[in-house]
């Protein structure tokens, strides 16, 4: 995290001083110019910001698409499908929902452009989005008083900003939970992670989980996040995890979309090391990835995977699947097992509940933020614990004041299927592990 963040009180004073005029009519010429400047990265469901009465509500969802690194096209695609679906149900609290989308291109400049466009369009919130460049987009949103609801949790900044309202524990919870699991299951552990600012945050989080089980730190192995092969990285990781013949190690690739590329190289290099296990986090692998790499005969068989939510087969996802079937059936980018799509569903569930609590009153960035800050508790149908954001949360002392959902689920690949590793067990709460994390 870079730069100095304004305090919560200064934000609220600024928000109370803002006066947002409701927008009506179609997109302005200036907005179209902004969209054109982002080239094909912008998709629009034209709309306006919700004031009072029946005025439409405009929000934005962004994610990287068509890049050489991690892509999340299913998030904006699902957001638009959700808008089509909810509008056939009467909208949000009787108001039409309009969704703007933007491509952040995995680039800090483009991420900031998306945020500035959100400000120009006077959106109520940015909802269910993914970006590695929180230091670029969050200051823009903060300056305009626009809440960021349900980001993917890819950066630590999402758990510190007063206007960020995460619905999961992000990378901190996933890696801490994975480390706790591997402490008893593995010998030496090697983490393969992107050589990026976001990647720099990963080793300490995995190590905190390993330490909770009395395990030594993982080997921190950096890798290019846009490489086309990882042969050398695979060999190096295997050498590091086979130093103790009595305790075969574990290789943990956390490379987003490039995890599959790594595993393709790793599969070949692993032939002489059959006892080495693999583990990763949801978002770096899902059922589609497992199917595409050979299922039960593929490199992920036996791998541990930590996620934020129940398995995709859980009935709690039926509502989301209904939306996909009705409004996104032909869109291959919208996958019910995609953690990004799942996060977007939960984020829009939060938005829906907020709007309903506002009744016939004004729906603006200010009123949405005020509802969240006044202690609104949101249920998600069992997909997460009840969500309630307090600036000084239980993890504020270790630098995560906005991290309110510390639960992760442990899954494992068995016979080519991603299933719960602890049948009948509750989700793993990573609060204690994260409290012992040294982020200095």
C-alpha cells in the first residue's frame, strides 16, 4: 500500500457535504467519449443514477479481459446478466438497475480510468469487481465518496479503505487457511507466485498459516505472471520440496490464470517426483481447469484448494444458477464454479438488500455508504456468514480493518472432482491465524 489514506471521519464529513443530483436520460456525449477512450474494454447497459421514487440505479462492475495475465470476463458479464434478470423481477426496490462495465486491462492506468469513468457517470457503487491496482482506483473512488462493494480481495488495500466493503477474506484468508492445512500434510513447501506488488503480499500470508501448525516458512519463488511456460520454475520448485525423503513436500502455485500454464510444465517435470503434492487457492484453479487438464489423471488430482464459499454443487447457489440459466446460458465466460462470478452474485445480493432498506428514499453513493456504515447486517443465504462492516473490526490491529469474513472452505480434488475435504465440517475460521500475521 502506498500513500496516506484519509481517515474515516474525514470521509464521512466529505460525504455529508456532497449533494448528488439524480441523473435522468441516456448517457452523455462526454461519457461516450470516455468509453471510446477505453476502446473495446467498455460495455454499457445505459442508465442513470437512482435518486428517489422510481429513478433508475446505475452501478459499475470492472475486471481485466483479453490480457496476457489473469482475466475475469465472467464478472462483468454476470453483472449485466443480473441486471437483465432483476429488471424482469421489478428491479431493485422497484427501480431499474443499469450496469456499466469496464476493462482494467491488468494495468494501473486503465484501472484509474475505470474509476474516473465511474465518477463521471455518478454511479451508486462499484460492485463485484476485480483489479490488482487498488492503489490506483481506490483513491479516485474515495475522493468521490463511491463505495466499493464486493471486490475480489486480491490486494490488501481492499481491507483498509473506509469505502471498501469486501464480502470475502480475499487472498489473506485463502492463504492463511491453506497454510494451516499444509502444516500437517507437507514437508518442505514452495510458493510460486507472481513477481508483482500484489504477489509480494502472498508469502507472509501463507507463512502465517504454516507457522500456526509449527511448520517452517515456505520457499518464496517469484515467477512472471504472463509467462508461456514454467519448465525452469517447475524444476526449481521440485528440487526445493524434495530435500527431506521422509517428508515429501508440496508445491503451491498461486499465479491466477497462469496457474494452468505452470501445471502443464509441472506435470512433465514431476514424473521423477511422484510423491510431491500440490495445493492452491480458488481463483487459480476451478472445476473447469481440472476438467481441461485431464480430470482424475491430471496434475491436480489430490490437490488441496482453499475457497471462500461452499462448493458449486451446494444448493445455496441455486439462485445464482437460475440467473445464469435464464440470462447468460449461452455465455461461456459465465461459469457457476468461477469464484469471480460467485463473488459478483454475493456483491449484488448485498446491493439489493441495501436498496430495499432505503425504501422510497434516495439511492445514491452517499445513502448506500451511510446504510453500510450505520451497521446494516446483510445475509447471503448461507454463502457467507452475515456481513457487517465496522471500521475497527476484529483484525484492525494487524492491518485489515475491513476484513469481516474470515471463513474459508477446504476442498480437495478427488477422482477429478473438486469436493469438500471435510465432509460435515464447518468452514475454517482464519481469524486467529491472521491475528498472528506480521505484515510489517
